[in-house]
C-alpha cells in the first residue's frame, strides 16, 4: 500500500483530540471540518495498524497505542514549534476583534526601529482562533478576550472592562444608573459581541431564567442604528463610547453590573517562544502599552445627544 507519513500538522491534530476528548471540539479548535479531521485520524490508524482512541463516557480516550504516540508526539511538536521560531526573525501578534484600540502604535514603531532585523505581523481574529494559533506556534502571542481555555499557554491578565447597555430613552430602563442582566428579560437585543462572549451571555441568561430575543449584528454602527431607530437594546464596551457617534439623540449608555458579565483582556504567549529575550521584550511592550492606553472614558450613564 501507499505509505502514509505522520507529519507535524497531523501530530498536532492528534494531540488536540487527546486534549479535547472530541473530534468535533478539536476540529473547531484547529479550524478544519470534523469530516477532514476524522479522515486524518483514520489514515493514521491505518498506517500504525491499530486504533488510537476508544469512546467512553468521558469522550474519546487514547488507547494504549494512542498513549504511546502521545508521549512521543508532544516533545516533537513542541521542539518543532520552538525550532521554527528560533530560526525566524518574525514576531506575530494575534488581536481579538475589538481590541485594536489597545495596540500601542507608537511603541510598536519604536520597537521596529530598534529591531530592524525583526518583522512584526499583526492579524485580527477571534479569541479561540488566536489561542489555537499561539498554541501551535503560528502566533508568537495574542491579545484575547475572556477566560483563557488552554492551560499550556503563558497568560498575563491585563484589563477588566465595563460592558454597557445602549438603551432607548423611551424605555423604563433609561432612568437607571446601573443595569443587571435580569433587567433585560423580555427585551429585543442588538448584540455586537464575539462568539465566546455571546455563549457566555446566553449561559448567564439561562442561569438567571432571563429570556431575550437576540439579534447579532456585525458592527457598532448597525447596533446603534437598531437602538436609535427601532428601540432595541444594544450592548457594547465603555471604551468604544468615546468615538463621537453622530446623530444619536434617542439613546443613553448605562453600565451593566460588572460582577455579572465582565470583559477581560489578556495577553497569551507560546511557552516555547516565550523563553526568547526578544519575545519577552515584545510582549512586555504590548502589555505596558495596553495598560497605559489613554482611554479618556466618558462618564456613565451617558447621553449621546450631548454630541449633537
């Protein structure tokens, strides 16, 4: 039969299934289809001549052969990720959607000037993909939102931000100084939040027996339009309010109780790459820049008509 080589990419996929206990979950975390990942594992099993997993009440569990492969594969994958980065003059930073505001542009320009041999690549993506690409070494580090799911990463907790509700002035809620998730029961919501935060929001609503009609929108402009003209209630972040949104007369921004639905900003780094001095300098620059960002936050509750 035709030979099948176990390359680094396939070993990474195998290790991801070992970690997640599910082909479906692993496929979502490495961003390929479930069917494609199943075929890769089947081909590996045919080459080895034995099954790598068995199904249990805890999900997929490595067989004895699978455990042996896991023991051999992990240091190979770690070493390869480290070797690629040690030979590279590139530093890559993933930025979760919405966090571009916190990038220290002046600091990055200065870093590039003092390290002319280093190329910096910055890409926007969602938090789960950022974590996955940091874990595989494709990203040096990333700014992410919410709790970090991969325990193998270097994690620096940076900021905790305030979520705010965008409320029509005609709503009885418009007179509140603070809102709770329970106050949103029965409301139609326009939500411009990422998948991870949306999942968390739905879980909170379920736990509190809060029922809302959710319309997810792709940008802040659409969210504000729904709130201003169709009396929906929106949800955004405090630092986004400082942009001078024009022609908004009928809405106010009210803080949501922080303890109920916090917004956390983290820096995560690949542990193999983090041992490099230049990576530590780069991530330190990002952290300091995020923490020192001049935010000029608006006082809440905030009436948008003041900008008219």
